[in-house]
C-alpha cells in the first residue's frame, strides 16, 4: 500500500506493555508513520512538552496506579492533538466516557492491525481538515489594506497616513529607500487603495530588462519591426492601461530610454516599435529606487527633467535600524503568514531583537524563514539559530534593542521603551504582573503596550 504524505503522522504511543508497544510501533512505522512510544503518563508529558505530535494512542490503564480514571483526567491536557483510547473488551463504559471527555475514537484490545490502520487514518485526516480550516479562516479574514504596511514606528505611521491620503489621487509617486525596506509593498498598497484598484498593476524592473529590449517590452512593436517580430505585440504600457504602472529601480533605466519615457509622461502618448500609429495611455505612474536620484542627476546618469516628472510626491521608506521598534510586530506578522503554527522561544525572540539588519525587512524575513524551516515541535529555539551559524552581530545582550544614533529624541524614547519592555518580559519569563511591577505600570497598561509593539511572544 502506498501512502500519501497527507496520511503520514507523528504518533505518540502510550502503553505499558512492551510487547504491544513493539508490535504497534513496527506496524505503524511500516505504514510510514513516525512513532515515539512510552510506557507511562509522566514520560508522555515530557515528550509532549519537547515536540509536537499529530496523534496520541493512549492505553487507559497505565502505571503507577493502573487507574483508568486518572488517565481519563489527563485527557484534558492533550487537547492539542487527537487522542485515540485503547481499552480492554470489558471497558465499554470507560471508552464512552473517554469519548465524552474529548477522545476522538477508541480501539478495543487486543488491537486488530487493520482496525488500527483505519482508525489512525481517520483521526489524522479529520485533524488535518480542522487545521486547514483554521488556516483558511486566518487567511480569509478581510485584512485592512493599509495593515499590510506593518510597523508601530512614527515613520511607519507617517507612511500609512501619506499613503492613505495620496492613494486616491492621480499624483505620481516616487518611493525611495534602502533595499528591502518595503518600497514595493508601499507601491502595491498605493494601487490597491487607488481609484484604479480594479485595473492592472504592472510592474517593470527597469534594471532587469536588457537595454535593447526595454523599449519593445514597454511600448510593444508592430509586425515586421525587426527580425522575429512576426506579429503585433502589446507592450507593458498598454497592459497597464487603466491601472498603475510601477517602474521599479527606475535609477537603472538606460539614458536613451529615459528620453522616450519623458515624452510618454509629457504627452501621454507613444509609438510602438516600428509603428506609425500613436497610442494613447491612461496610467498612473509609481516609481521606486534605492538610489539617490539627485546624486545620479549630478553624475549625469539620470535626466533631471525626467526626475522632476516622476517625482510627484516622494515617499521614503527608512532603514529598519532606524525603526527597530517595528521588529517584534514584523516578526509576529511573518509568523502569522507562515503555514505552520510556529512560535519563537523567548531566547530566540531576544536574539532577533539584538540583530542589526543591513538588508532591512527582507533580511529579517529571510532569516526568520530559514530558522522556521528547520524548527521542530512548533518552537524556534536558540539552538536552531546556532545550528544555522547565524552569528550574532555586536550589540550588548543587556539592551535587546539598541537605539540608533542620529534619531530624534522621540524615536529614541520609543526604541528604549520597547527595549525595556522586552527586558522586563524576559526577566519575568512572561509573567505579566511581575513585569508590570518592575516597570511601574499597571497590568492593563503593560498589556496595552505589549499589544501595541507586538511583544506577545516575549517571555513565553
Ligand atoms: N512594512 C512592512 N510590512 C510588512 N512587510 C514588509 C514591510 N516592509 C517590507 N516588507 C517585506 O519585506 C520584503 C521586502 O520588501 P520590498 O520588496 O517591498 O522591498 P524593496 O524596498 O522594494 O526592496 P528592493 O530595493 O530590494 O527592491 C518583502 O517580503 C515585503 O513583503
Ligand atoms: Mg523592490
């Protein structure tokens, strides 16, 4: 029999009979499952604390007391995964009671292997379905478009306010900022909140398309314009008609193309390559760059007249190290988007808060994704991070978030606030009342700040 991935589970088998454990373990392993078997409840608890399982097979009569009632009471602890009870023939009453207490199913001993296979399979797929349902619900919550721009910093507040104000206008927008700071996110949100949101959003990476192809890519061409042009083809400009044209990395646009683009922006018309018929377009232009355009203008690499045409309103997405208080909330958002339900241990969270991210949000996200990929048992630990040789970068451990120099007092105060909250939560191991006392806050006041800064996972 071949099994789909869907059918494979990590199973915790709890039974005091060595012979049965051996047989069941062998049988289930043959079916492709991973089995951990233990002889008593105490060891079962240790296992459950250390790793996650998809299913528990639980004998009702276990040492030391061999009291089924005690095992039934333990059912309440095991609600995170389905439990299948195993009982002797004479214990029908107990089996029914177990079901009423939340067990998913029961098997009568001696256990018939075929029956075992069927019951296990049913429990796994039922569990899988309910998990998928939860994920679906999570993903289909109508999220506020603006909330895609995650961050509690004043800089992010400003960006959200500006985006909201200028999105419904036709003004051209230039988004500038270091690599990985969210320029593309900002641009997409601008489109989604614009009156053109039902129209296309066409993104052109000006540096990625070879100079000699850029014109035909953007403007399209007519049949016979060059060898290989065996029929008319629409360009990206026409595809963007009625929507938004996003010129990404516009600083990398070759100078000859800049001249042609300028004409498009001045007149709203263009000619496809080899064509004589002028085309009209109706697009809103959003551009992005991590270069300092006035600098490129001075160096003669970017046309000044084009710069003034595309500039419209300039939005700047600042480096992550200038708004370190955004880090916890970004992490929280990325964890929510992750398909598996994984958390960071307090130490792992603290590690992230100590890092500097020269590659900004993208680097934070990539780093997080690589540790999520190797995490086991639903928790990222510090040793997972060490396993990847992600070496910590400077910053003393005592101040998880170090305020960056050159910021306004207000910004530094915020970063310090997040830093102190983090420290108090770590030291109290997540005990909110204790942390509140240390900080001289009311518990309610602390909870508000935790929510605000996305520190829910600090200290466990
Ligand atoms: N404020 C934010 N909230 C949520 N996610 C963000 C935010 N900023 C950036 N990201 C995420 O970080 C990654 C990089 O963002 P994006 O591609 O928009 O950066 P960029 O500024 O365009 O980078 P580059 O200059 O390298 O093109 C993406 O995965 C994006 O979803
Ligand atoms: Mg980009």
